[in-house]
């Protein structure tokens, strides 16, 4: 299986943020925004947005004289002791914040060893997660998570997956033609969220965006009750704009 190397906006944002963090960690006594701009090659407006995100996520802090230093969250992630738990906690806090921002349950999907899985999620009393009434591993053709992950494989990888998992009709809207699905996956722009409009479950709509890091295929998704379907595209755009912190948590 090969990946379709089509960088997305979250990927670019995370890469830029990593360059900023590398510069901050090199200057243990602090570094100014001007020096960060020179070190990262980013313009002032772009740098300002990234620094705001990095401060909010706890990766950098600003001293009394305005210099930027390593933040508490980055220090915890850099510690060998308890690193795995620190990564899980940081990722969950980031997802919780994203859930509240988009007003929907949010999920991280991964494609590992040829199978789809939802590895993390954040929901709430008014934003319940999707009821997994059919195993996500066998329903990639019908879910936003599955389709987003499949778009990131090459053609052979997609065909292999569909050959191993029969495309069952889950609702009247489910695509069950592999030819039609492959055509849609092929034409899906990487910067446009993949949608599931009651294809997996009646009463639920979903959207997903890629957050692939290196050779690891992943996506970030949200779900809404169908009565909130009018919010889906706006929420999906918000998800895409705010995916970089999640990708960063997975990358660091």
C-alpha cells in the first residue's frame, strides 16, 4: 500500500508550528517574535496565528519581557517518564476543546494494518458519539472516517480494502458500487472535507478531514444529528481550520 502524498492545510500548519517550536527549544533563555520570524521564515501574520495556537495548547509560554520559551505541555511530552500518558491526556484535552468549538462529537480515525479504527473521541450529553451499530472496520465505504482514510491510499490500496470488505447497504443512501465509490474517492480534493449524509446511519451526518503525519494515515471527523445537517459544512470547515493542534499532538 502506498499513500497519496497530497499535503493539506492542517499538515502545512503543523509543519510550520514544528519549525517554530524547534526555534524556541534551541533558545533556552527565550526568543523574540522577530527572531522566531527570521528562524522559521514565516511572515508576521502567519507567525502571530501560530504563536496564539501554541500558547493556547501550552507548547510555548511568554515571559514578562515578551520572549517565548518552552511551555509546560511541551516539557511533559518531552519527558521520558509518563510520556505515553501525557500524549493521551494532551490529545484528549485538544479534542475536548475542538468538540466545544465545533459543537459536535469529534473523532480521530486511523488506518493501521489495513483496517479502519476510531482511536480517540470527544463527545458530551448534547453531542453524543455515533452508535457503532456496524463495525467501523467493515463499513469504511459508508462513513466519513472510512472514506477520508481511503482517499489517502493509492488506487491499489483502495481496491485491496474493498476486496476484503463487502460493501453492504446500511441505509438507502449507502454507495454499494465499488466503481462509483472508487470514482468519488479519486476525485475527492484533499482540502475538502469528506461527507457522510446518512450513509452509515439514518439520522446522522458526518464530515472528516485528513491529518496524516508521515506514513501514518489518519483523519479527524465530526458527527451531528440530521436535524443539525444545516450546520455540517460550517462545522466541517471549522474542523479543518482547527485540525493542526490535533496533528501536532500526534506528531510531537
